[in-house]
């Protein structure tokens, strides 16, 4: 993981919260989590009590109980024995939490720094909700070759495991997915494969919250701050972070910067961004000189700090999983990326990230039904083409074209909130009579 960029301080005011066994043993986590009496009692709590109970369950003992067996796997370079053992360990933990567990196999060629073919697995644990809306908490469990990667990114993986362990003891409206990726250090290969599959399966993902290096702090300033990178329609997550920060008395200085959807991605949030999903990248407040070195071992972890970063993210997940209204998210659902169309009809998939369109195409945009958009504007190369006021929101694109063009949609609701999405299409439509105006 690498990260650069300027951060700005955010001050927010928000409403009060209305397979095979790996042989590794986790002594502090019971094999049966949802003991009926405890489970029923927890889910009879009010919203604020629920959040406070969740925050109180995050302790150093819990984090250590996940961290030490993970580090015992050794370096976890993708495809090696250590990486495979770590995958089995994570799989076993998700299974013991009574989550719906899946090993997501992927294969891909590395990059110029890792020029060979890799085969590995992502591990997914799902806590089903009562709706099909999904919130993901993710981290990468692989490392570079010369380190056990305690902070990069053992800290994120431990936060995912701790969050999964605690939240699996509650019932939520939305589905929560806890995902650990391999292949991050060789070019985000695991998350690219995962996001592609989710997109073409039409998974209704609201947010990916990705944690990469959240456990190192050696200064007072670093230990009292966190940084975030966010997409344009994920700003409400920052408001929730601010609320949890106050409820838990974490006293974090929260800094945030925008994610450039066309820029370089620094961790596993990036493939979700490219496929049009909303994402929040969670970073620690200071740099880590031990990153990618043998010194990134358990001595590199500040447990007091990791407790607080885990509390902030876990509390935010719990809030987002139950809050009645999520800020609007408009998505272009047709055409789809990596697909060929002719006369508005699907032909076949392609590897190119844009859609390839022959003849006319109907641009369709969709958002959550409860957001009640009043109208959606459709843009062709940043020029307003039409405005639709009635769902389903759509526009027939039928300009003369022989090249790549950008389609953008902007939606508005009654509260004055905006939501946007865009994609590029390679548009071949040379014989149309009505020329672009």
C-alpha cells in the first residue's frame, strides 16, 4: 500500500443515532457465537445502546487473539504457503462466526514488478440483512515478500475480523460483507477480480469501506487522527464517522480528501471506484517508515490506536447497516462496462473497461427508490442532452459518432442533494441523420 495526498480537516455535525482446518487456534473466540439468550438480548437494544454495546466489545484482547495467529503464518506474499495458511485461518474464523463464507478464486498475471502468473483466493464472510443493499468492509491479507506485514495490512485484516466477530452477534437491515483480498501488493489483483464479478452480477453495493494500514502511531498527533479518501457520493459516511467519533469519545481529528475516479488507485478500494461504486479508504494519521520492511512486525502496532480505529469503522458500519435513509446514489445501469451492444441489444462481454456501442443506445440510470429523485440530467461530453423527470430515468443516445464519448448523469432530490455517475462509451454510429447539436 502506498498513499499520498493532502488532507483537510472535516468538522461534521450529525443527528444522534436514532474447508480445511488450518490448524491455527483462536482461544478467545467461541466456536458458537449466536448463543440464543445473548443474541436475543443484544437485538432488543435501542439504536444508541446497540452502537455503544458494539463499541465496548472492541478490546485489545480481542484484537490480539486475531493478530497473533495471523502473524504466525509468516510473510504472506500472494501464492506462497504463508498466504495460503492465512486464507485458511481467515476462512475458519468467518466460519466460526456463523457467516455465509465463500472462497473467491482468482487468477491473473502480475505487473512489471511481479512478472508472473498468480492464482489465489479472496475470502468473503456475509452477514445477511433484510434487504439486498450491501456494505463491504475490506482489507488485504497478502504482504510483500520480506515481512509479516503487521501494519500493512495485518491491521486492516484484524479490524475486519474483529468487526465481523462483533457484528455477527446482531441483526441489521442491510447485508454486511467482510472481505479480505490477496494480490494487493502485486497490483490489486484480488480486488479487481472481486469488483468485476460483483459489478457484472449486479450486486447492490452501497459502499466499500477499505482499511489499509490503520495500526501504527508513534506521535501524539498521529495517535489522535485518521485520514479518509472518499468518492463524491459517500460524504454521508464522513458524517457518520464524526458521530461515532463523538459517541465513543475517540477525539480523532478526521481528515478527508476526494478520490479521483480516473486517478491511480493506492489500495483495494480502487477497483470498486472504477466500476462505479462508492468507496471510502481508511488510513492511519501518520506515515509508517517500517512499511514493506522486516520491521513491520507486531512491535510496529500501537494497540491503543488500533482499538480506536477499529471502533470508529465498526461503529460506522453498524450505523450504516440500520439507518433508514442513505444519501442518493445514481448509477448508469445500461450500457454496462466491458460489454458490446448493437441497436440497444447486448452482444457479448469484452475486456476493455468502456462499453462498445454500435448504432443507438438507451442510457438508463437508477437509484434507491426511497431517495425520490425529482429529475435526472443526461450529459454527452459534458453537454446537457436531456432531462428526465419520471423514473425509470433514461435517454436514447443517437448522435453521429466514430469514437469515444463520455456519458454523465446527475440526479437531484427534493432536499437539494445531488448524485452523479459517468462512464465512457466507444460509440460507432456513422450513418445517423440527426447530427449532434
